[in-house]
C-alpha cells in the first residue's frame, strides 16, 4: 500500500527519523576506551527520565518482560510474598510470571477498566504484622485497558501501613510519556522497555533500582545469571557490559534522549495529555465508551474504546489495517473483541492523530457501527485548535515579509 503505515498501536511506537539515522552505524569495539562515553551518558540521562538521583539504571538486552524478571529475581528470596493487582492483560502477565517463579502472590482481582486499589493494599499491609510481604507490584499504565494507576497513592498506602515492603512499578507504557517520579514516590524497582515512550525498537529492558533494592539484590538468594545485577554493576561501573551490547540500540537511545530533553520532559507529558484529550473528545462524539471506568483512570498514552454489542472489535482493527493502512491495538484476552485501542505515545502530533481518528471512524462505519463520519475528527480538531499550548507570540518582521511574498502583497 502506498504512503506511510499509520502506526497507532501502543508500542512499538513511531521512531523519529533522526533516531533511525542515529541507529544506522557501523559496528565498533564495545571494549574500546571511548565506548564508556556513550554508556555513561545513557545511565546518567535515563536517571533524569526516571526522575531519580539515587537510583541505579540497568539496560538489559531484553524487553519489558525481561525487566520484570530482573526486578523480581534480583531483589527477592524464593517463595517471598508479594501483593499484586490484576486489571488487564499486562498486570495479569506479571502476576503469572511471579507465580511461575514460585513467589507467593496475594492478588487483588479488580475490574478491567480500573486501576490498583490503594485502600485494599493498605488494608492487607496493615494486617501483615510480621512483615512477611516483601513487595507491592503495580502496573503504572495498563496498556490493555488504557488505565493509569495512582502510584503516589499506593506509596501513601504503604506509608500509612508503616510497611517496609518494596514498591515495584511497571512503567513500560508510561515512562517518558506520563510523569514518573521514582524518588518522590520512593519506587524501589521501576521497569520499562525501549519501544514505547523512548521511541526505539523493542530490544531493551530498562530497570531502575533504588539503593534499598540494590542492597536487597546483594543479599537476595533467588537464582539468576544473565539478569544478575551484580554482574551488570561490576561492568557498568566502568562503562561496559558483561556481554556484547546492541550498539545501534544504544546509539538510538542516545538520540532519543536528546529528542526528549530538547522538547523538555514536562512538555512531553503535556503533549501526551493534550493528544489524549483530543482522542477522548473523538470517542465522546462517536457516542462510544472507554474501557477506563472513570476519568481518574484515563491514560494519556493509550485509549481503549469499547465497541457496541454485536460488533467484533477485531473486525474494526482488520478493516483499518487492510483498507486504510492504519494499525490499531487489539483487545487482549478478557477484552478480546470488545474493544480496540488507539496508542498515542511517542513521536506524535495532532495531525497524525487526526489521521488515525479519521481511519478509525471509517473502519467503524465499514463494519456497521453507527458513527457519523467526521464527528470524531471534528471534535478532536476543535479541541486541538482551542487548547493550543503554544504561547501567543509576536510575529517577526521576517515572517511578515515571507507571508507577504507568498500572498503576493509585497510590492518591492
Ligand atoms: N507491561 C506493560 C504495561 C506493557 O504494555 C507491556 C507490553 O506492551 C509489557 C509490560 C511487556 O513488555 P514487552 O512486550 O516489552 O516485554
């Protein structure tokens, strides 16, 4: 199909051209005396993205799933007790991993469309007088349902219960798109991947560990090898890796971080919020509902849209892909067929999203959903026009001359 594919799954996300170019590199010696210049700058700058001064960043050749495993196996002992909440496919998969690794998991079953329940977490921690619970694990942004949990509230719940368990947070689809405050929330293990807000291909599992987590890893008895923090720390301290790193991904990460810092993290978060609000305005205009049950759960990186009874969401996605070259996210497991998702994270702007909203609108009409063509695009466009965050500025003399040339009104 001609033209660009419109990639609107919630990861992998669009990669900026300059990041693609930065990854187009010849191979080099990863043990050279120059190589640490690159790696050290990545460790330092990733800390800024996690908003931590005290945390230690690990970059594993892996993905978010490997980051989960690294976090759990390094810092816990076999059979340790964990508290986790299931409210979507990714929180489910993390629970599944913890159980398969033999941890004793206390699971809160939540509605898919809600987030982690701080009150219940506090209750179970208060009841744990002997401090048998070693970790509370929360998925910050549940990509399957478009729900963002309140990590600050979970931390408050832990503090209220005066419980020493460590806080494990999955920031796979929030980091570098939704504000993440590792130090302020006193997150012990933050986990992410390269293919979402960091605008890179999949291939890196990124973990940030607090000093308390590093101490736990030094004493943890859980068997691990490839993901061992200790091996990484030893090599990383001098700017190297205990194995052969992926050079293109690391060079790409350098450029992706430059892109993020040039925009400024706060502007990145504000842009994601604005883009998400436009999508939500479109959904309202279509007369459809979000999977996220209440505004407090709305995600700024992915919107999961429920399709009407009798319609299969997978059908919308397939028509969008085959007919309009638009990739939308599918409903996963429990919500398969019930919804489709628009991912709005990474390297995106308003017009790109209007294209995706337009494509979704056409695909929905094609499969028999009663939506008025143009209604969602119009609502989003209206929102984007009226909420333009660019401060009004004086037009320069040069711009006036340029505009006059192009409209033919300048006589000289
Ligand atoms: N956690 C969340 C919230 C995710 O969205 C994903 C993947 O989309 C994962 C974990 C798993 O990450 P990966 O596919 O990079 O292993």
